[in-house]
C-alpha cells in the first residue's frame, strides 16, 4: 500500500508547499507558505481545504495573529475558494488579488453561480462554498505591484492573463521562485507532462502566450505550480507549455473544420491527447485525478469559445503573440 504524502513539504528558503487535497486527491493542488518575517500564504485552495491549510500553517508555527498576507493568483475556486475561511482564521492578514477579481471575493454570488453552471451539484463536494471577504481586508493589483515579505524580501506581482483575466504572476525577490498559478498550465509530477488549462469563459491564446513569454523574461530559478509542485527545468518547461498549448488550440481548430459541435471536438481532441501522453494515460489513477482538475472537456470548450470569437482560419497562425517586453 502506497504511503500518503505529507501535507507539508519544506522546499527550502523558508518556502513550504501545502498539499490542499483538492477533492480528496493528493498531488494536484498546492498552496505555498513563505515563512519570512512577514509570513505569506500563496493560494488558499478550495473552501473545503481550509481546515487542512489552517492545520498546516499551525504546524509551521503560524498562529492566528501571525499571517501577514494571503495572495491568490486568481479567483477560481481551487485557488481562492478558501479565502473567506482563511481570512477569518487569520484576522491580521491582508488579502491580495488582481483588481478584476476583488469584487467577486467581496460578493461571491455571481462567481458561485457561474461555477455551478460548469460543475453542477459536484461544486459542493469539489470545492465547498466561497465565503465573502470584507472589502477592507483586500489590497488589489492591476498591472504590477508588490507584496512585502519583510526584511527587504518581496513578491513582485504582475498581470498574467490568458487563463483568466484576473490572473497574477508572482516572483520572489530572494529566491527567484515564480508562482505560476494556472498561467503556465498544469504540471503532472508523476510523468513530467505539461497540460493546458483553458477553461471558459476567459481563455485567450494570445494573452496566455504573452504571459508565458513574460514568465520567461523574468528568468526565474524555479517554477512553483499550483498544479502541482516545484520545477527546476524552467526554460524547457515553459517552452513545452507554450508548444502544448498551441497544439491543443490547433487540434480544436482542426476539429471545428470537420465537426459542428463541441462534443465531437472533445472526443477528437481527447484521442489525440491520449496518443501524446502515453505515460499519463497508462496510469489510470493519475489520469483520473487530473481529469477532475482540468478536464479535456473544459479545455476544449474554452478553446472552442475563444475560436468562435476570433477570425483565425489557419491553425498554423495561432498563438503568434508579440513578446510583451
């Protein structure tokens, strides 16, 4: 019988990975504690992960009055669903979010309604309810900003849309760690595959590629994926993320030329993806848990909607975005 991985892992330089056990799975969703002189939590996980995250913080010596900052890369429920719970448990902590997502943390009604349309009754078991965060607890970032980690250490934050319009990238000034959220896709540690994260309604290929080019330009030392874990092969992984994203978009574009509905496109892209990820497909447990996290259906639907809003008849032209720098 395999041993359950620990809830918390020391990644060095006062950085700790917290496995938030999304939907009961290990190894698909992470938050990160930076235990600096101004302790910071990057990503809260889902609402139903909040008790585990609070316990992990306590185990790391972070009591109710100690946490200085809670940062979410974006407001999707697997990343920010626990904000209200964590903010209540740590009353001194400021909550940092992109300005486009702030109002949804203050009043989550529309965000939850939109998520329920996608997940239906599974929403409650997957994520739990997002509790409101008082507006006075929020600090917002637009294009760029910083999070004070104390003693001159900081997170440099910048807008990284494409996966979502309210997405931030974060880089640690001391370590060079880049917190990618979902902007560089999904990293599968068991197989070292990189898969896209292109859910509706916000996906935009050009913005997504521009965001990853900005990640490259930041020259990080390590990537800390929210899904899932640390990656030191920075250049190779980001380039593969870009290439894989372009390939999925090209596959959906080609499917749209021969089928009339998204369900048939999903089946076609699923077959092509299975052929490209043999190790991933061979491990049924890994494939199942990552399908829960970032399903082929959700990815294809997001790409399909983006293509409907654009005029891109030639798949080879997709994603030729200028370098944002």
